[in-house]
C-alpha cells in the first residue's frame, strides 16, 4: 500500500498544498486505498441541513433534480461539499477495508457499522447509485464508497439504538455537547431553531444545565414545531418567530426576560441572515454559539460592531471531546427525546 498523510493531503488534486476540506477537487478513486485509510461501504448520507435545504430549493423539491445536483457535486469535487453553502454532512456505512498502517492502532474491524463524525466536505466519496431521498430528515440512501482518513473521527453505531436514529443524532452531536459546556446553573438560554433536530437536543441539555434557577426559551419557525416543543416540556417559554427579523424577536425576548436578555444564545437554524437576531438578544457579557452552517462570519462580526455589542461569539465547531457519547446518552436518558426522534427520524 502507498503511504498516506495523516490529514489526507495525499488525496488533494487541486490546489496542491491545502487540506482536503478547502480543496476544490480530491481523489475519490477507491480501487486502491493508502496505508492509513479506512474504506467504507456507504449506506446513508446525512446531508447537512443548510446544504440539503439549499439543494432542495435549487431543485424545486424534485428528487430527480436533487440526484443530478448531488452526482454533479461529487463528479466535480470528489466529495460532497455544497458549492453554495460550503457544508457537507456525514455518513453511515460499514468498514470494508483497513489500511496496513492502522492495523493494531484502531479499535475498528472489518464489518463494523460506523457513522463518520467528520464532514462530507472533506471525505473522498463515490456515489454509484442514489436509492432513496428522505426530504424530511435530510437523509439519502446510496450505493457507494468513502474514505476515512487517519485523523478522522467516528462513532460505532450502538446496538441499543436504531441505526437511523443514532445517525440523525450524531449528525448534530456538537450542538448539545457544546451546550453542556456553555450553560451554567441560573443562566437564561435562548435557542433559535429550537424545534429542529439539534434544537430539541440543545433545549433538553440547556434545561438540565441551567436548572430550576435558570430559564430556557425556544424560538421555532412553525406552529407544528412550536406545539411539538411545548409538548416536550424542555423550555420555560416557546414562541414562533421569523429569526431574520431581529427587532421583533428582541422585543419578545425583552418581554420574557424583563429586559435582561440571554446569557447564552444558541443558533441552530438552516437559513442565512439570523446573525443579528442572535447578537441583539444576548447581553453584552453573554455568549452566542453559532452552530448553524448558514452563519456568515462577516455579518456576525461587523453586525456586532455596528450595534456596539461585546458578546463573545463562538463558531459552531461540530466536534467537542466526547460529543458522540454525550448526545447518544441524551436519547437514552430522556424517553420523550427518544420517542420524538424515533417518530421523526428513525
């Protein structure tokens, strides 16, 4: 086997010298793997929510056109990085082959079912056939192959949870795990996009961390998600609003907090132009966590400066230590969460 670079730079075609994620094109030839790679037989792609929403809109919701766009993305780049959002997603598959240099260094073995916890925007991918598109959960079943680099992280699919259920939760594992780190007892926490997959997990974790002296406020985008979140009971207040309208949302948050605003705001939406809402509803000493891949750093940075806000803004790194274990444990400890995730995603 040929010797590979830990971070996968040996797969970069152009431009040379960059890592696989920002590369315009990478090598997705699966006929021969490098000595430090893991070959995966892919079953399901869990497309990043911002990416799938964008692709579906461009295709007018037509599954045939969605397939064309996805095939074209991979044909041009050797990976599934949405050229308009820059985001990818993750995958579910079975370990097919392990490079010689990794034998004895990994706990994986051929036949293990895993979810990759690195983005499709850097993962060498080959799609042979798209079998099913599930719009409601951003998942696409395929026949294909993928490569996990030596530095790539993954989670073995647990035996006590359905595969699709685990995959849907692991896709957003960074959000509830970061919530666990950011929220302190007594905090007022506002979660934008609270009725979605990452939002519901964050609401549960935020309430657990803020405790009885804290307050969790969930902002949703539809009556259906509002009703769902109210029934779950993880939030002290839930309301539906257009998160691209900062002034209206600010007025509501001022009303619910007595003008104190949020200590921590977590943005989970999959649409652009919600940066200023997140900033305005957060107190100067507070923290805004942008988990959304639709976030614009420029809009957030210049917007905060423009309104004289001294909030600490955190880019939504999809990885934090132990995030897979933390997120799967939430589904185990909360019957309500597991039930709604099973209904919606499994």
